[in-house]
C-alpha cells in the first residue's frame, strides 16, 4: 500500500483528500503545519506528498525547500495542491521543485488520475 503525506491546514480539504485517497487504497498521514510536515517527511519518508502552499507557519515553498535540502527528501514526489491560480504560479512551483500541481477546489473525479500522472509516470 502506497503512503502519502498530506500537508494541509484546512479540515474540509483534508477530509475530502483523505476520503478519496483511502478509497483508492492509499495509507494517509497528515500534517497541519509546514514544520510538522517537514518533520514527518524526513523522519518517515512517504511515497509522495500532497502539499498545500498556504500554511499557518511556514509556506509550502519553504516546506519544499527544507525537504529537498536533505538527501533522502530529494526523491520524494511532491505535488502542490493550491488555490493559487495566478499566471505563472504553476511554473514557479514546478521550478521550485514540485513534481506536479493540482488546483483547488479539488475535483474528486480527476485527482487520482492527476496524482498517478505525476507519481507513477
């Protein structure tokens, strides 16, 4: 069973993502802050990470930098899941080291395919 770390501070978004992932056989762990997410990712690396960009302590880009700074954090696929939809945001996050980008609101009908396109291809 593949494990995923969801770094998300919004309870409603987390619940939606968790229900979808668990229904597709993923083992889901959660962090509500950026610092907690970095710690979890580096202590017990998941198969991939879904990363909110707007977090209450450090933003998702800083979370990504801290994970990528560590050798065992570099190969973990990280998918930004964000409501940032401004021109250039996708490109900026991909250039910063994200492997994929999913816009909120999350589409329950397509998120698994979006994840698979990033993580397994």
